[in-house]
C-alpha cells in the first residue's frame, strides 16, 4: 500500500513505536537496538562510534528525551515524513523530531531520523 493511501493515524501508529525504540536506544546508547528498524542506508551511517558520539553530546547538552507529540505526516508514494514536537528533560523549549519511514518487503523501516 502506498503511504499516500494511509491515514495520518495509521502512519503514526506505525511510526510511534519505532521512534520510541530509537529514543530509548539512544538514551541507553544501545547501537544494536537503535538500528533494528533501520534500512541499509541508515545502518551504514549510524555506526556504533557515531551513535555514541551523538548521544553523549545531546545528553550532556540537553538531558534525556521527554514528552513528544504528533505534529504532521507528509506522504509520498514510497515514504512518509513524520514530524513530532519534542521536549528534553534539562532544557526549555520545543524541538522537532523527524523520521522518514519506508517500507521494504513487509517491514516498515527508518531511512532517516533526526532531532533538531
């Protein structure tokens, strides 16, 4: 099924548990857990060394992830861009959590994810 034929609610239902896992794995700096739902492209970029560097940096600057609320889904035939409003535990303000979700064979995978 094309992402364009899915409702925002259907896409968020798929994306939320995957993003939860990414955030939990980055909190624990658990590379194996972090890349379990990554496509090949993302797995090549997010090496164990890269993940540790990024996680140690954001945890020192902002603390751990706090509340996340859905904002929008941008649909394409072969992917969806999902956006959430993200908060951190130790700093004020609103941040953006973003994920590109793709489907490979029968699995939904992350092509890209970022918090900024």
